[in-house]
C-alpha cells in the first residue's frame, strides 16, 4: 500500500521551524511521507508545491501571527486552482486561540491542533483522514495531470503491479521547443551540496533562456512501509518558479539512490514539455552507477573535498563512469589537494571526462557558470528516451558534444576572471549549505 503523502511548510515572515521539524519526524515514524517546503514560504509556493507533489493535505505551522488570513488565503488559492480536494491542517502552539481556530475552520481549514496535543494523535489523524483523498478534478491543469500520472506510477510499484502499466503517454501540451529533453543525472555523497548546486544551476538556466521549462526529480531515502522526509525543496530558493516542475520521491526500500518507479517516472518527464530534466539521487557512497535503472544522457558526480584518504578515492566507482565531476565547497582548505588527487584518479580512466570546482553557495560562482555552459552544450543533440528504454531500465544513449579532458589545473582556471559571463546571473547570497 502506498503511504500517506502530505506537505508541510512555515508561512512567509515566520522563521520558527523547530516545532515543524519535530512534528515531521513523528509523522515519518508513523509511515507518512512528508514533503517539507521549509520556512518563510509564500501562499503561491505552497499551493504550487502541493499540486506538483500531489499530496493529500498541507500542514502549516504558524507561530508569528497572521494565521487566520494566511491559512484562509491558502484555502482560497487551492479552490481557485481547482485543487480544493487538498485539505489544510496546522497549528501554532499558544498563538492560535480557540476563536481563531473556529474562524479558520469556517473558512475551510480542516483541523487546528493546539498546544498539548500528543504528537502521536496528530500522526493518527493524518493517517486516518488523508489517505486516498484524491478526486478527479473538473479542470485539471497540465501540472495536475502530470502530478497525478506520476502518483499512479508510484502507486502501481507500491502495489507490486509495475508490469501491468497502461501505455505511457505525454502529459503536458507541446513538446519542448527543441523537440527533446536534456536529461542530466546528479549523484554524490550526502552533504556534498547537490541540491544547492542544482538550485543555482536552475537559476542560470532560467535566466539564460526565458522560455525554458525544467523538471526536477529528487530522491530521499526510506524503507518499505515506512515514511520519509522529502526535504530537498526546503533548500531550493530559485526553483520556486512556475517554469519549474519538481517532484520528490522516496526510495521505498530500494538501494542505489533511486526509487523502484524512477525509470518510468523519468521517462514520462522526458517525453513531456520540458527542455531540461534533472534527476538527483539520494546521498550515495562507493556504489556503482546509480542511473543503471533510469534513462540519463549525462551524469554528474558531486563531491566534497573531504572524502578521506586517497585509498577511499580509489574505491569510488562513479569516478570511472561520470561524465563530469564537480568538487563542490572548493573554498575549503583541502580543496586544492582534492582537485589534484581527483585529476590523477581521472587520468587512470583513460576516457574523456571533465572536472570543475564550485562553491554553490557563493554569489555568481564561476564554476557553476561553467556547469551551466556544459549542461546547455550537452542538450545540443539530446535523445528522448523511448518507452522501451524505460520499461527495460536501460541507460539512454549518450550524445551531444564530447566534453574535454580534465584540465591540468582547473582550480586555477576557475579562479580566472569570468565576471562578464556571470553578468545577469546574480543571486541572493544565502547562508545555507554549499
């Protein structure tokens, strides 16, 4: 049986995330998959996320006042979008009074929990009331249809019926303007900064091509029959955009960093109306290629400079297979040594690969600019994965421009002046993980 799936978030101008983090953990322990959007989130971001993630309910934690208006505005926005089957619940400790709760419930909020409510009671309420709450929407948008199709794929795998799927079809309207989607896979150890790097890459793709549409398929770990914290959205700022479709998936017990349903879901996204499709695995270790059961044209391995000894470096199989290796957090003391050791390791592979150094959290980082150049060049001759590829779990054909060999000293090259190329790609400096 597929687990209950909900979204949790903290409203705009509210930075109180301690309570919601505790509640998220309790939900996960009770077998609920929680898509966590983070704090300081606008109504439109919450509604967009709820629709794309195809959740049964939205849980909002509000400790900063304005809750009557904010909750009610979320209800109105869902109704306006034709997604009022998604229910709203929440709480705010002592900041929400009984009178406030009564007003909010009259406005369409499903349930308000007060201080002193047992966490297990909240989890039981969610499991009992928000399973299988989806209904057919009269005027479903392209995002709604695509989100529901992805849910149906996941649910079939959860029921063990992956072999009885109907014929796959394109969900969104016209094909991407180039007639294909560029599918890029990102993998690497936990804490390397994959999500932040992807978010910065998305910013550049959106700014360089004002008509580009991007899909992101991200993964977080879980075991069969248990819940999961799907938290990549919480660290993604630039990806809150109407040109982005993002879906969070739990691995549901499968090793290797992906879900059992990833291949079919990815193939559907690649056939739909997107110019770029980005696949992100969970944090991986020394495993082999995690994309063997998915359709990917180019692979990116994101590494932290502090990977341990050179012997550990020799064990990382993905270094043999990745098309591009990114040493993120390259402002750390050991980064120069790491780049040199990885270069030596790459020479042993005797194949064309590329090495970049990045600091994803840094304002207008030139390394991320080079990554964006590489992605856009890779899309020149991309191939759309076929339905047969998805059903066989085959690795897609690799095409596009051949990447150059690792430079003799990429760390020096990336420190060179590239400010002209970065013009127009400024981002807000963020105090978050690299």
